[in-house]
């Protein structure tokens, strides 16, 4: 795609939806890989491979690597590292159906973080979403295995996802996307390696299933998704992107149901539904407001 060339809107939506599909697949492949590989080692292997691939493919760009790219890549890498380490521990301890829905709470954590740090206004719609999420978590706690350790870590992971999104928006400038990604992936690998060194030793089984899971997670939800997100998200508003990203738990629910045979009780389904709505409703309201403002502007220009 040439510089300044704007892709068709349908193409933008297609690739962003495809991004959510690959991200949703990371729940399934992480769950499968964690049967044979300890969580911290899984993250270390995934991001080491991703960083190595980026290094080989974009070696010609290394001449542009400078202190600022290293600094910014390191900062966003730390945020991505705690996100992915908490992600695997969460997925290991609960079903991917529940983990996918709970991870989607990042939509609600973003306004909470900006309220605490920058004194931004939360708004009644976001408060309603938070209330729905609390209700949904309460229902999950009373269904199936209850609100277990994996559910708690998945909820904490949602907070880290929000932190990573905010960090990217606040830290990154007009830098080389590929070099930033390479430094970011390498930072996650180092952080996971440190966690791996202090974690209890566990027997490792190098099976085809483990290798396939690591390769999938390194290539698709890491390299491919970050590239597509950085390439196409700039052509839509954050609200529209957020609406598209709410598809993530849909894919994890489908994968859990059809591939892993996960089944939720009616109470758990209701809880997941409320948490999904908690993320979707504020985005839908903001989208409606955006549309009205755009239409009002267009009508004003036309008149």
C-alpha cells in the first residue's frame, strides 16, 4: 500500500475482524500449549520466536534503530509483557470461554485508569457498563466452578490490556512500527524469562502440539495481528475499532464450545452475556454519538 493511499473501508473492516479471529485463536492454542509447556516458558518461547522472525525479516531497518525507539519499545514491551504473562496464567486456570469474556473488560478499565491518572470523566454510560460487569461476574461466581483463580487473573489481565493500550497511545510517536514491535517482543521475552527463572520447575514436554501452539501464537496473534492493527486501525475511529474488538470473546466462546467441548451453565451464560454487554453498550453509545456529530457536521457544511 503506497504512502497516503487510503484503503477501501470494507477492506479495513475485513482485516480488523480477521485480527480479532487470530486473537481469539490465541485462547485456544494457548490452552492447548499450556498442557505441555509451563506458562512463563510459553510466553518466552512465543515472543522470542516473534522477535527473531522480525529481526530476520526487517534486518535492513536496523540502521534506523536508535535510543528513542529502544526506550519506547522497552516501555510498551513491559506493558505487553505483564499483559501476556497474566493472560497465560489466567487461561491455564479457567475455561477459554470465561477468559475471553473477562479479558474484554479492558474496555471498562480504560476510562477507570484515565479517571485516576488524568482525572478524566468516566460518564454515566461507562458507570452503567461497570455495574453490568459486576453483576455478570457475580453470576459467574455462583456458576460452575465459581469465580476461581483463573477468572481472577483473567480479570487482572483485562486491567493490564487497558494499561497496554493507554501506554501505546501515550508513549509511541511517529516511530518505525516494525522496529518498535521487534524491541517490544524482545522485551516481553526477557520479562518472561525472568519470571521463568523464579517460577517452580516443571517437566517440559516438547510435543507437536506444544510446537504448533507456540508457532501459531508467535506468528498470527503476535506478528500478523500487530502489523494489521497498526496498518488499518488508523483508518477507523477508536470507538469503531473497539466495537470490532469485542468479537474476541465470540471466537474464544466458539472455540471452547466446538473444539474443547466446554459447556457453560445457564447462569454462566447469563453472566458472560452481561459482561459482554458491559463492554459493548458504552462503545455502541459512543458510536451513536459520533454518528450524530458527523451527520450534524455534514448537514451544516451542505447548508
